[in-house]
C-alpha cells in the first residue's frame, strides 16, 4: 500500500478534523499516513516520491493559513518542476467570501504549473452548505484512497 503525507493548513481546526478523519480512512484502506500540521520542505520532498494530500482552509481575503503559507512559498520559490509528484487536494472555504477556497485553488494552480499530477478532482467544501466538512470529505477520501490504490 501507498505512503501518504497529509499537509495541513488550518486556522480554527476544521481542516485538522478533516485530516484526522482522512488519516483513519486511508489507514483502514491499508495506506501508511503521516499528518504534517506545519509542513516543511524536507517532509514534502520525501512524500513527493509517494503521495501528497493537501488539506487547507482559506483565511483573510483568499489567503493561506499561517500553518501552510511558509511551505507554499518555499515550494514556489525553491522548487522547479516536480513531475514526479502525485497529489490530492481538499479546500475548505466559505462562499460568502469573495475568494472562495482561494488558498486551495492557489496551491492547486502552483502544483499544476510545476507539472505535478492531481489524482481525482479538487474537493471544495463550502462551510455555508456543509457546516460539518467531514460529511463531504469522508466519502471523497474513500474514493481518493481507492484511486491511489489503483495507481500504486
Ligand atoms: C477571518 C476569516 C476569513 C476567511 N476568508 C475566507 C476567504 O477568503 N475565502 C473562503 O473561501 N473562505 C474564507 N473563510 C472561511 C474559512 O476558510 C472556513 O470557515 C473554513 O472552514 C475554516 O477552516 P479551518 O478551521 O481549518 O481554518 C474565512 C474565515 C474567517 C474566519
């Protein structure tokens, strides 16, 4: 089974809850999972050889949470193409803000620019429609874990 590194961006803990549920589901599927609450480049470089799952909310006006923005800018400024990277992305946001899921979309755009392959579609969870994000994220993660299994 695959090794998966979950890289987390959160302000209030919703993304952490989603990440913990994701870890349980992926573990049950037989994957080996580590959650990075404040991811650093060294960990990213290890997991880009395997699988990465980015789970991030958006704060401010479409901004990345402080727990993941240093990693984002390091990846942007220090890494070039990373075609070996296979990743999934879960974005938490709130459609009453102008830049809905701005952080998740920015992360996805960066990784696409760098030649990475996204497994599955990006999941965007709107807090207005889904105050309990795990209701949406759990079935998505189950499906994502199966896609990883097929690739592995
Ligand atoms: C001060 C503040 C600013 C926010 N800005 C945005 C935003 O620009 N775009 C968006 O989609 N959601 C925005 N949100 C909504 C959060 O991303 C959403 O509530 C999310 O579930 C929070 O997850 P977290 O607890 O992991 O940080 C904002 C929330 C707060 C409190």
